[in-house]
C-alpha cells in the first residue's frame, strides 16, 4: 500500500459526508476552510494564491502553522507544506482529487469543494489533517 493510502481512504469517506450531508452541498472559500479545519485542530496557515487550475480555480500555498505559544516559530520551517485548490463545486473538486490521487508522491485530502495536496507529509501533520477532515464530515 502506498504512503498516504489510509489518509486517502479516510478523506474519501469524509468527502462523501461533506458533499452529501444534511440538505445539500457544502462549499468553502479559502479562508473559511482554513478556519473550519483549524477549529478541528489542523493547525494550517493560508499562504498567497500561487496559480490557478486550467479551469481557473485558485490554488493557494498552505503550510502548518507554529503551535500557539511556540517560543521558536522559525524552527517550524521543516514542517509539511502543500497546496489547496478551491474548486467551483464538488464535481470539479472530485476531478482534482482523482488527479491528485494519481500522483504517487502526493498525500491528498478532499473536503467538499476543497482539495489539499502535500508532498513528504509528516505523520503528525497527516494525523491532524485527517482528524480535521473527519470532524468536518461529521458536522456536515
């Protein structure tokens, strides 16, 4: 089983709950997703928009924020970073997620219309994102 496969399965299950939960489709904007994920313990920080997809959907840099009260936040530079696609709808996010899953070196998560892509993701960071995506799904 390739690295991140468990995270992928968890993210896929959470995606179904977020996409089809109570009364319709949930959609996030970039800041709204980061806030919601951080409320569930993800510790993500939103960076600048770095590009767009061929469908003109924004792609943002994301990284893991230093834990609150960290006396040396500059030492966190070795933590995982990645990108976040904010798709126009859940169908487009599904296509982006499938494309991400096709890359052997990426760990991918999907929550409604948002796709997160990470390379060389630290286990602790993977656990936090998996937990946050699952928690968001249970709220859906």
